[in-house]
């Protein structure tokens, strides 16, 4: 009937017993989940799949840290750490310098083919470059 009050939702029974609702989960399970999330988020910069076997170089320019992954004549630059929006204007230029410094090559433009970046131009978190190496 429409006038009947709605009954509270009870835990569902399964073959192995009652299924826990989120409020009934043990604290150790929640702590373990949070611990794994923190450990995985602290892994630092991870390369894109085309750069899995690339050589990593850590470069700091103007106090901003970058992980530069060089593979053949391509480089992926990942900015590490947090920057407020107002401080991000210099980052694209610094990414180019970081790629050249780490590789010893000249940046000729954005990477192409499988190395092409899925990011929008001007992304201050990640960039991929084509290199001209002597």
C-alpha cells in the first residue's frame, strides 16, 4: 500500500552468511584499503606504455622537478609535485629545456605516432617531444 511506511533495508543473506553493509565493514579492512591507496599514489611518475623501457632522468629547473623519460628520439616529460595555477605559466618552456638537458638532443616539436601525447597542448603535467639527436 502507498500509505505504509518504508521498511529499513536489512543486510542481504548469501550462502556464506549475511553480507556486510558499508557501515558494518571492519575497521581493519578500511585501513588496509587506505594504506594500499596511499602506497600506490606514492609511486611517483609512471611512464606511458610506449616509454616503459625508457631511460629515466630526474631534472630540477627553477625549483620545479621533472621526470624525463628518453627512448630513442622521443622524450616524455612529467612534472612532479604540486604547483599553483599562477606558477604554471613557465612550465611548458621548462619541459622543453628538461628534455634537451636530459637527452643531450634538440627538441624539434611534439612527438608523433605511438609516442604522441594524448594531452591537450599546453598541459603542464605531461608533454612528449620528438628529438633530433646528433
